[in-house]
C-alpha cells in the first residue's frame, strides 16, 4: 500500500534577529572630513553574496550595491566612498551637511540568513575665527554694566562657555549668560572683583576654539590703614585708582564738600577729631564724561567733660565718649597709658563713660578714648572637591569652595601662590587642570562694611600627568606583592626586581600559605613614589 508523500517547501526571507551590524551612533564628523561606518563582522575569506548600503529613513536611497564581487555605486557617491568587501564596512569622504542622516546596510553571507544594521551620522561645520566684542565704554565701579558678545565666523550646533582667566564664569544675580547657546555675557554694576581677562570657548562635537583675551577693569579705592576706626594723632593715606583711557582726574571730598587735594592720594597726617566724617574720591574720565565716587565709612569720635572747675579731693571728673556705628568697644587712655577701673575710677555705660571720683593732682593729663568695632575671628573655611588628596590627575576637574561668617555677605578673592586669580565668587572651578596650575591656593573674605579681610589656610594642589600617576601606582602595587611574598629580601631588592621574573615567582608561590604563616609587620617606610 502506498502512502501519500507530502513535500512542504517553505521559503524564509527576512532579517536575522541577532545584534545589529552597526553601533547605534551617532557618528560625528566634520564637513570635508571622513567617517568609517564599521560593521561588527570579522573579515571573511568567503565573499558575501550581497552587500547593500542605503541612506535615508523614510525613503532609503542606494549608496552602493555589491553582488558576486561586482560593485555598483550611485553617481553622487563615486570617488568618495570605499566598500571594504571582507567586512561590509563603508567609508565616506568629502562629507557635506547633506550627509547627515540614517544609514542602513544589508549583508547576505555565503551561509546563513541575511544580517542588517542601521546607524546615524551627524555632520557639523567646524568652528573658526572666534571673537569677543570688547566693552563699548570705560567701566566705572558700581556705575557701569558690561556686555560681551561672542561669535564665530563658521560652525554649526554651537555651545558657548565663558572663562575669567582659567575659571569658568557662573551666572549669578549680577552675572547673566543669555542668547542662543550662551553667546552673551552681561555683568551688571561691575566691581573691582569682576576685573580679569575674559574669553569665550565655542565648541561643537567636532571642534573647539577659544577667543583672544578681553580685559575688564574698573575703579578701585583703598584706605590705609584699613578700617573705619582711627586713633587721634595717627596718619591715614587714602588712595584712589582707576583703569581709565585717558588717565582719570581725581577729586577728594569730606562730607560732600570738595577738598583742595586733587591727586590720586589723600594724606591725613596727625588726624584730629575735627577731621572725622565721610571721605570720598571721585574719578573722572574727560573723554566719556563719566565719573564714580566712593564713600568709605568713618567713625566720628567726640570726648566731652564737665565744664565745671575741678577742686582736688572734692570734685569728680566725668568724660563721655560718643560715636556712630554698631557693636562698639571703648578704651580710655591717659596720655599713652590705658585706664583701668579702680575704687576711684569708674567705667560705665558700656565703656562710653569715664568717671574719676575726688580728683587729685595725680589725675592731671590728656585723656582720650578709642572706639572700635569688634573684629570677628569667625572661621573662614576652604574646601576642595574632590576631597583633599596629595595629587590630582591632569585633565581632571577641581572645585574649591570658600565660606565665611560675614554680615553683609563677604566678597571673595582667590589666589594661587599669592597671585590674584580675579574670581569673586565663593567657588573656584578649575576645569581640565594642567600641571602649571599646581600650587598653593587660598581665598580671602572681605567685609565691605568693616573693611576687614581674612585669608584662609593654604590648600596645596599638585597636578600630575596621567602616565606618571599610573606608573607610580603600578610600581607601588608590585613592590608590595614582592615584599609580602619574599620578605627575606631587603625592600630595596624588591624595588629592582625584574617584573617578568617576579610575576613567575609570584604565580609559583602559594600566597594563601604566605599570608597564614608569615607575620606581616608594618610596611617598610619606602622612599616616596609620587
């Protein structure tokens, strides 16, 4: 009996369900450059039956088609593509912006199912000729704003980053970074702490260029010695300075009234109480017709006494010291000696009143009071992130943070090896550090009301090259292994051990038994590796 024989023929077409032949991308490349779309296939001696490269997502267009060793490319791709037939990879050259998009490849091997892959390519125009527009006018402290605009003659998908010297500029209540990609930097009411050399960095995924440095300067005024409180008979020098073109003309004022001094320096010699008041200097630019006046605070000190005649042993002398300001401390002086309370000497009303009961001829002399604000010794702290360590790798990012208890809020300055870094923020960001940025960093907090400055302890930062850093760790690791597994040798012998011979020795040693039966003492104080 014959049984029916059924033959079922099934044709399977389509794509394999394996991993895509191409990375997800995108591949970034520059206009005029080249890009290699490399498959994940290993070279094969057996030619592929078919390789088909296409461009576009919705309606793919053929780039090149290869079958049985015969290649056919589209006219627009001739002389600017290469098909690597052993792997199916494709190189594109002389790229244009129109080459951005999705690429597909279908490969049919000699055996097995078809395989496919897809990825994306993004083409960018490189950045070139980056410039920053300089300030339109000379700047005056607290009275001017500065606007810097950054532009590039070419480039696509641009990103902007502003730097003051080597530190990144961070937006704040006075600092604005606006426009597309952050191309405009505006500083409102500039202060001396905004001074520095500014530049912008323009980049996209295929290029990065920095502009030339643009200096920003402003008016500065100083009082020496600093502070609001000054002792009768002392000398005070007030200095006014301004970066001005042409050079500034200076005028000094006391309580709003002009003084005869017109230079950049006002010297007050052997000052008396009658010279107390509000001093200001005015810097005037004859070209821009702009000026700025600084008003340093002053403490007014007055010492009074009872007007009645004093009779020895029967009269008391009362002195009262008054002053403007807050949190005042008083100190009474007779001639050059400090007065302390006793059975006949009373210091009351918070120290502002001095009473001498039943005066005697020994009380004759010149009396004065000194007034001061308490100088705060609140800690100023400097923190380094990543946490303080002996060395930092070249190319890493470091953030230094400065904090201080101050009312009003402190204004900060940063220093590297005692040189001002022209950064007034509480944070100093060091981006992609280089070896020449090694040194001692410190920050200084300044209280604009009390004119008190306080400087933090030094933070030592050492930048080392990556190769040196890795080599030293490698050296230290093998020295330790050598020492543990071969304690009978001196430490300096381990240092010179040939690594190849040592590794062979180490693999032949039962490390577990070494650790169990040998006593490991404190690690030898080895010469510094870093």
